[in-house]
C-alpha cells in the first residue's frame, strides 16, 4: 500500500492551495485527487470576472484564477490523479479510490485534506408540485451547459432563489438573448451579494420579488409556466396573490450544501448550522490530521477566502504537534453560523467569521464567555445576511474557555 504524507481530495482552489502550501517541505509526498477531467472545480464554468482581488491582487475570470493555481501545481510537480473518485476514507486514514487507469486502489496518509466543495439543492429538496417536465435546472447546471457545453437552457426564464449563481445566470442568459422574466425569493431579503443584485438584475431591468415563491410547475413535456405566490412572515402562501408566469425554463438557485458523504465513517463532529464539520482555526476537524477547507467546510462568498483557508490547512498538515487545547465558539441570538467553532490556544490572534439572520443597519456584536462576561464588543453598521462578516480576536482578551457570539437588535430601533 502506497504511503503519502498528505492526500488532498478535491482539485478546486481550496485543494490546489493546500497542495501548493504543503510543498514548502520539499520532501513531503503529496497526492491531489480530482474526480473531474481537469483541475479548477467550479471555477472552470465561472467565466465572469471579479475573482482574485484579495489573493492575487487583480481581477480575474474564474478559469484564469484556476489556471494560476494549475500552473503552480505543475511547477511544483505535485502528483495529481484526474478522473478519480474517492469512494471511502477510514479513521486510520486509508483512502480508497477508483479510476479508469488504476482501477480500485487503497493508499494511506499521515494527513487528509477534504476540499470537495458543495452541491446545489434540487427541485426534490423543495417538493414543488407539478410533473417531472423538461426545462428545470439548478443554476449551476445551467451555467455548465451554457459556459462549458455551449447549450442554451431556454428562451423564457424564471429564476427561483436569489443566490449568487442564480443572479449571475440571470445576467448571462440575458446577454445570450434569453428573456429573464423575474427572480423570486421566498425570504424577505436577497440571498446574494449586493453587488450582484445591482450588476446582474438592476442593470438589466430584471425584477426581483422578495417574499415570493413558485408553488406549482405547469407543463406536459416541458415547462410552460409557473404559478407564483407571495408568502407571509411565516412562509405561508397568501392565496389572493397567486399569479401565472409563462416560461420554458425554471432555474433553481436555492442554496448550497457541503459535500460531506465521505465523512460518514469518521465520526467527525458536524455543525447543524453550516452543514459541514466543526473545524478549528487551522481548518482541522475534530479528528486530528483530518482537515476540511473550502465549501466542504461551509459555503463561502469569495473564492479568495477559500484559497487562503486551503493554504492554512496545507501548512498545518505538515506540522508535528501533541494534544491541542481549545476555546470553543458557539453562535446564538441573530447569528446563524460562526467559523471556526474551535480556537487552538496560544495562537495570539484569530479571525472569526459569521453570518447574521437578517439585514441590520446599526447593531452591536458581542462575544461572551461562559460566565456572561464580555470579551469582545463592536458597534457595526449595515450588516447584510447575504455576506460573511469577520473580526479579529486577540487571545489576550479572552477569559474562560467557552465563548458565545450574539448580535443585538437594531440599535436605532430602540
């Protein structure tokens, strides 16, 4: 059985950044496994620009961003397996994979880095009534068909959900000649970044209807129309608001979920909020020398953060250390998720990332210990629920071992 120092599963930006940073030790034996025929992950189909401003200090398209990393992987002679599917990972760090060239094979590793990304929620997850007709796609699938395969998904399009991929596809389809009739969002606030609302919808006069959802798909062989209704504060349909929109295509942009199937045998602690594993500030899970970075850990807004975290994981995977002591961080009161959930002690500074449950104009972020003592406080303006926010925590300000992050309601409403 072949032995590796580090095995990285997933060849997107997180995986490649991990592999490159782990090459600082030239004697390390590293393997990068990717199930697709090329490295780069989802970036290969994201032909729009806006990537790389933080990591590369310049604006790039998705394929250009991926190519920067691919060239570094080649330059460092990192061993790569493409068209290879990992089918099992054990607690003993035995990785079993399947490929056309090598068949089924098992290898061992001193450290494993998971970087498989995430997947989209589908129609089945939403249980929208109607027949199983053609013309229903997730936004990412439509993006792949158009940008990689060169197929036009449809001519008259309705989009359900205001996630960033859906917003970007509204613009992309419009530029290709389709009529995007509307974007409907069941929440009372957009799910995507503000810049995408402006650049992808407002600039093209595409209407966004908040607190609306698709309640029925109409059609026999292909989508012919969708029935839409407004919802109340409890997400219940308001019957008097039902309306029919004719269309031949329905795109779903209703959320992403980390690809966590390979964690099933590892007994890694999972976070019910992020839907991914609990991690520390080095992207290490609750199982030593098992890491998760990128969207398999939690869904990110920016690929630059994915790359930075991959770099951190690769560097830490090379370290030799004994047992680690932790502070734990939980979220409550208007905070929907916090990352990382564990902080390795004696690291001096920590970057804490979090999401809020709705938009806030003026509010106060508070971090308390188990005794209710405040260890961090900040007055903040214009927090968006569609974005990850962050702050730097100094260890010398921490007292206690269990920390809880919460957010006060809008201060200007009191």
